[in-house]
C-alpha cells in the first residue's frame, strides 16, 4: 500500500498541475517521456528526503487530491480551505494540532530557508494582498500540495511557476516535540 502511494506521489510530481489558482497563472507542462524509467530513482530520492512522519503525511495528502475547496472547510467529507487542509493533515498523520488560520500557522512554526525545504514543511504565499494568506505542504521537487481556491480542488502545484514565485512568503517547519504549535 505504501509503495502504491509513493508511486502516486511520483506520478503527481511529474504530471502537469491540474488546476491553477487563477486564470492568469500559467499551467505547468511536462515533456518527460521517460517517466517510467525515472520512477525507481525518484522513489529513492523521495524516501531519502522524507522522514517517516513526512512520508506518511505526504501519502495521506496524496489521498486527498481532488477534494473540493470549501471556505472554512476542514474535512475530507465536506472540503478544505488551505489552512484547514494543512491542519487536518498534521493532526491525522502526526497528531500535531496546528492553529486554524494560515497566518497563525506561520507564527507557530520555525522559519527555514527555501533551500532547506523537506517534504512535510509548510510553504506560505501572499495571495490576498497580505502576508501568509495561503499555505500548502511541500512534497519535494519544488512542488507543494494545497487547497487552492473556490471552484478548485486539492492539487499539486509547482512553486517555481511565475505565479507562485511572485507570491512566495516563506517556508516553515513544524516543531514535532513542542507545545508552541497548539491552537
């Protein structure tokens, strides 16, 4: 089961983004023809980069691809907004309860540099003309999973696209043995 979920992750990391946060953001196009031959090597890269907790979280996140966006949502049955999605995953996968709002999640976590990102870390964006108004979970290879906006569903996007690069606010790591992440 775990290897199937890792395979799904690898495929998702190499496929184009299925939806974009707005009509003016670019769609990522993948021209990889040797995807099948790359799976073995990329699987080991993902496993090397991800701790057991992060790997489990990323696997659970992949299982939520396609769940619709819902403002204020925090359930896979009814939908998620961005911070509800992140909070749900951390609680379900590692038992860590994060604050409800993206800005509060940013405050409750440790600042890291973009080049220090590992799967399971949080990435923040300014999508509403205010800092830390959007959050997602980094999955590796410059990509993150998130609940983008109304009318869309949980998907994977590339942080290197012009849309997300322009809006990037910072990266954070959730302290796993600290009480400062409680709501």
